[in-house]
């Protein structure tokens, strides 16, 4: 049996494409092992799938000066040493990396053990972790075609982003029932990523009464961000994070408000759900979400509200405009022919 090590973590966005590949890898005869961080979100997500999980010490890679860069460098070195031992023990035929700071030691360890590496880059411009790891990869798969100009031509392949199969199997009735909605109003879903988004949460709740006149609202607000005062508000259902049952919530959803993480917006595109994107500002990120959102807006898939321009009132106005023009966005997404990058990534894996 062929054996593959999957790696990637730090946020759900570095794990969900790996989760999307799991059933297909198993069907294709691969034995799957995961290497991730000791306490990252990837651990619970992967162990929940019954996949053997190996953990390594990790250190965050930062683009700015910080005392933590010094101490974390020792953890990165420790991670490489530990990953080398693990890969030597596992003896995989291939390593597939989805990025994030945990993936760098694994990629370096794979190279040291003579194991080929495939990397997947979700954003238009490669993140720091993938920039460091790319020289050691045989193939670099990309979500966006624009990314190829940042990659050595012989390595880059535009595949799209793997989408979890179960997302296409959601049941609207189950999604409505999970939220105690009766289906008489269109459903708005707001999500800020696995860690939540404080400003999005605040703006939504500031205009909640106004929005509830038109919509039932599902709010994925992030860990520790539930509002106790709104737990019993009719037409408003809060979740910290949803894994099981997310497909049903998507099936019940008419439009989405979200950050512009690559994996999430590719899921919206695949499911043909109109979406308003509020990308992280450059003050809080390297600007990758701004580029992702601009690409989708240019193709007519999404409406974009820059975070710097977001107020509670502006959020409401943009939501109403998106809903009014929802058929236009759906038509653009349907005509694009873009849906699921799983097949493209699997084709690259199957070459090894």
C-alpha cells in the first residue's frame, strides 16, 4: 500500500483541503498519516477522522521583528529534528503540504529523508511558510491561476482548491431545523473563520434587529465569541465553530458574509452561494485576503466591502444590495465552470 503524509495547520484553512482529499486518497489505495502541531486546530479535526496523528514542536514564522522570533526559531529546529525521526519511521512515498507554520519542518524533514513533496498554495501570493518550503517541493499546486507567476514554471500547476465532498450533500431541511428556522425568510450566514472576527461580529450584532426584519441569521462567531444575551433571540442562531453539520447549514443559506480566506471562498463558489467578502485589512495581515477578494469581485462572483469602510450601516446596505442582485452573482458562478480542485490535486499525487 502506498503511504502519504499530510501536513498543514494553524488555522482551519490549512486543514480543510487535506480533509477534502482524505476519502479519495483512501479509495485510491493510500495509507494516510498526518503530522501537525501539538495543540493546533488540526489535531482535533484529523483525529476525528481516525487518521494516525504525529505532533511536532512548532514556532510561528513572523515577517516582523519580535523577541519571539528568537525563541520560536529553536522550536522550528526542534520540529525539524522530530519530523525527520517521524518520517524515517513512517517511510512515506510522498508528503503533501497545505502550508502554515507547522508544515515547514515537515517539508524540510521530507527532503532530508529523500521523500518527494507536493505543496498546495491557496492564496494568490504565496505565504511565508510556503515561500520557505517551495524550493524543496517537486510540484506546487495553486488555487488561483495568478499564483503561477510567483512560482518556478516547471513546478507550478493550477489545480484549484480541494472541496470536501460532504459539502455537496447537505440537506436544507436539516440546516433549518438545526437553527430552529421555519424557512419563511431567506437565510444569511456570517462567518469569520475558525478564530472568529471581532469587528464583523460587532457590526452584525449592532444591526441585528434591522437584519432580522428581512433574514434569519446563522452566525459562526468563533471560539469564545458567543453572546449570552442573544442565545434565545428568535431568528438568530450562534455557533462558535461548526464541522459536522456545516453542509446542512450551507444548504439552508441564501447568502454569506465572510472574510476572504481562499478555502472558504472557493467553497462558496463551488456551492454557488452569493457572498459579501470583507477581507482582513493590511494592518492585520499581509494582504492576501484583499487580493483573493479582488479576484472574485473582478470575475463577478462576489461583492466586496473593505474593512476600512465597514460600519454597521454599511454592512446592512451591502447585504441588501447583494441579496437584491443575487441572481446575477449565481449566474456568473454557474458560467465560470469552476467548482472543485480535488481532481486536479489528486492527479498530481497519483504521479508519485
